């Protein structure tokens, strides 16, 4: 069994829980997820199976899109609805649509974020949430993430009440904490805030429309049709630049040969996919560290042309 299974992750399960359950359903051990989603978060979680586990990191590294909701008026320990209240401050004025739009605009582009204490980021080899559960506060590394766009999904002109809630859609780079983004939105409006809802709606090229529930997957296993719903590993690499190769070069690629860098890829520093004329991905290449005119194989995906 080989391919990518876009799972609709339900609330209440960790990403690892999903992998554990799918190993049982699919009756295979070679299963891996493509980026942690918190238990309360639902949505797109591409699962790699068999040889497709080789490309999991490239899905993880690709951009993401989320449907989020921020509640302004109080903050929590976890920066989401599951945490204990840290600070309350009634919204004592009307917040205009124009104010919110300016804040969202100010948070578009490169943004510095400090991961929440309840997160999977490691400090000193220990995950932050393990420190948090013991009540230990540690210094957290600030990271720079990219917010490509934020769209306000609310048509009100004026927002008022002791607490204010509105939804937004965000497209962002890997490593972005939407919980922290919600807190930042509140801070820039002058109030404590937290993320009250989150759903991932896209990961790399996989969207909600591609996703299957656990029940769907079990039904396909019972009917013997699971292979029909698995996506090819090439779909995980569709956002990366391609180098088309002929059959003669393909034989060398399967054996890890260096390749000459073509003119149109001279400025590309990231991964490049070596693929056959029919679009079969054979290997992942990158610039040679000492010979900029050559490409060096990072990972051979297929030893045979299928």
C-alpha cells in the first residue's frame, strides 16, 4: 500500500492518535502524519503511507490555510478555548471594521511569534507543553513566520459587547501558530484574546474537499477500494519546481547521480523534483553545496520507473 490519504481530523484526537488508529485500520505500520494539529483542531491532515512517507516533510514544509476564530475579552493559558482564563478585560468600546482590517493588514507579511508554552516546540530537548504541565516557565525562542493573507469573514461594520468574536481565514507558512496570531490580533486592538475555534482547510495541495473521515476509510477497506482513494506521492510535491528527465538520465537518477543545473533552475535554492515525461517523481534534488552548477540528490523516491 502506497500513497497519501488526506484525512479529515476530528476534534479530540492528536495527530499521533490518528496515525495509531490508521495503522490498525489499514493493517500497515508504515504510516506517518505531516504536521501536528492540536487535539481541538479539525481539518486537513495528509497521512503518508508506504513509500509516500519519504515525502512527508515536503507536505509539512508547504504552506497551510486555516479558518480561525478569535474571541476578544479574555486570554487563556493555552491561547485557545481549552485553557484556563489568565486575564479578563471587558470590551468597553465599539471596535470598527476599519480598526480590525488595519490590524489584520499589519499582521500580513513576515511576523515574529513566540510559541505558546502549551506547544510541541522543544527547548533543551523537552517539549514546551511538558514544562507547562509541571508549571515551569522557560524562555521560548522567537521565530519569524510568513502570513501570506488574512481575510475577515464577518460583514459587520461595528463590533460591540463585553466579548467580541469574529472569524478569519489565513494563509501562512509552516510553523505559524494561529493561537498566537489570535492573541496578537487582540493585543493590537488593546484587549486580551484567545483562539476560540480552528480548522485547517488546506495543507500543501490538499484541501477539505479531498479529505476522508475514519468511517470513509474503514468502508473503503471493507470494500477493497482503498487504493482508489489514495493520492499519488507526486501530489505532495506539486508545489515544488520540476526537472523533466529522459529515460537515459532516469537510470542515472535512480542510482543517485549528480545532474547539471539547467538555466531555468539556477536561482532555485530549495528542493527540485526530478521527474519522467509522464510526471513520475523519481528523486528530490538540491544545489550541490560545493558545485553550484550541479544538483545533488537529497532523496531517491523510486528505484524503478513504475
